[in-house]
């Protein structure tokens, strides 16, 4: 199987495919990472004594800043692999922590 660099794709199509993949990872992966961090943050703040409704609202407001930061970093990062690892790996890790914490409460 030929690698992408030695395939018959022209450089224009490789750049376009890389941009589309980066867009998908920044928008989709950033959304999933932000959602997981918001739910983890709300659960953590509620566990430390903050009222549940206030914890959810504060975590949701901070989520906008997190999503903005991920988006800015996603297009400023030159190498795509750290972006893929942080957004997708972080989302899986944070969601796993949320799941684990929800099971501990029962």
C-alpha cells in the first residue's frame, strides 16, 4: 500500500484533504473534548460543594472559552498529530473519567 506522500494525488489534493481533516478534527473533536470537559467540570464543581445548577452554568460558560482555545490552537498548530491526539484522546479520556465518576456515585 502506497503512502499518501508517494500516491498519485497531486499536492493540491493532498493539501485540500489535510485541510478537510483538520477542519473535521477541530470542529468535531474540539466539540467532543469541550463537552466532556464541561461535564467533568460541572461534576467536579458540584462534588466540591457548589450548587448543581450553578456548577452546570459556570462549566457551560467556561466551555465556550475552551472551544475557542481549541479552535485557535487547532489552526495555529503546524503538525497535525498533536492536534489529533489531544482532541480525540482527550475527549475519550475525559469522557471515561465522567463515566467512572458517575459509577462511583451509585
